[in-house]
């Protein structure tokens, strides 16, 4: 249930403001108090919303306050979009794969094996996608405006047993793979299963599954897969959950133009904070994985092309056909992803 209890806005600690310390407001305006709903605790994933919070507070000398409520304190993660619609809070993080029927156009960013070589290309594609009129209209049904992406890194697999050095080696393998990644692995011949994240370690240890996909590298370490894994894929990049930050449209429209501009201006440092947080996790985790003797599997361009032809293209084609039949511009949206990615990569 969405918690409707009115939350008091706590004063910002000095530590939270160190990154943006000034002596006076750069933007004058009224006092505004917003609440933001997110699950879990402070981590790399939340570095963007924390940067936005600090940025707007600093620029207004504390008059524009965004209170982040962690741990599903305001809403269950799968109900954040409903909470935005109800106006229970003004901002929220959400993952579109949790409820694809509620945000059909955005399910395009959950497709497997999209050509995102790094997070900067991924953010460029996401931002271009958000600007498409069909996407904006889709989200407006929920009184939601897409502010930015939380940029989950591409997933990779950690596993036990014989390492899958080719596409054929995956056939019959029991893997933990969700959403679009699970669909792709089915096409490849693996046997996907849905295992809650806290149970993945035990499942891998007991042999219930032979490999598990998580955002790479921080989630593999966080869930201790590196304690029992014998190998990991290094460049398979089968996909990633799409998790945007959204804003309640009536609340946004009630802001002064200057405050609206501040939210937009905050996106650049927020994206930089995400890049840095994930890069810091990799810098720490790669040596750890090497130290543990976990074999890194790097596929050739030719082998990756096979993965996309067998595991990705059928899923892409099915998504495009369904979107078109449901009255959405599936072909146009998919081409937007591919074209923007190519342009951003070159």
C-alpha cells in the first residue's frame, strides 16, 4: 500500500551539503518540500538522486528540499508509479520491468543485448528515448515526467562448473535471468529461472542453478557470487533493467520556472555521479575477482554477433510487432535506440 502519511522534512546535514557549499542562494524562490520514494539503502544506484537533492538545495540555500525516503518507507518499489499518479510523493525511482503493462513504450529499454558499450552511450540513448512524444504521452497517463535514468550497468553472469565459451555451451544450462535477459537466454537454449536476489547465493552453491546474472560488477560482489563462482562473463552484456527517476507532473508544474530549470541542470552532475560510483565499484571489484581466481570469459565479436542473432533479434522482432499491433510506434522507437547508440558510439 502507498503510505500517505505526511512526512516531515528533515534538515539537511552538513555532510550532505559538502559537495555544493556556498554562502548564499544563487536562485531565489519559495520554500518547496518534496518527497522521493526509493527502495533499498544509499548505494551507487542512488548517487544520482542524492546529487539532485544536494544540487537544488545548494542553489536555493536550502529552500528547495528533496527528502529521500529509502527502504520502501513511502511505497513498495513496484507501486512507486502508482504513488506518483496519486500524488502521494513528488519524485520516485522505479524499474519499468516491474510493470511493463503500465509503461509499454519504456519496455523497449529493457530489451536484451542492446548495443550499449558503456554507460555514457546508454545515458545518451535513454535521454533521446525519453524525448519521444509517444513515450512522454505514455508516462503522462500516470502524471509522471521522466527526469533521468539511474543507468544500471549491463548485466553479466557468474557461474560454476564448465565455463560457457561459446553460444552452444549455454544450451541446457540453468540460469538466473529475469525479464528480457530471460527471454534471450531461452532463445539461446538455456533454462532461465526467477530466483530472488537474496536466494541466488544459496541456489548457486547448491547447484540449483549454474549461473546467475546481476549488474556488473557491484551486485556480483554484494551478493557474494564471487565467493563461489568459478567464472564470469566479461563482455556478454545481455541487457540491463531500465530504472528511471520520475517526477509528478502537477508538482513539477507548480514549481517556479527557475526551480524547474534547476532540476534539469542537476541532471549533468547526477549522471557524472553515477559514472563515478560505478567506476569506483569496478576499480575495487575487478582486482578482487582476479585475486579469487575467477576466470573471465571474453567473447569475440563474431561470437557476440551469434548471441544477438539467436538471442536478441527474435525478442526484438516480437516486441516491435506487439508494440505496432497495440498502436505504439514500435518500429520507430526501436530504430531510435539503434540509431542513437550508433551515433553516440562513433
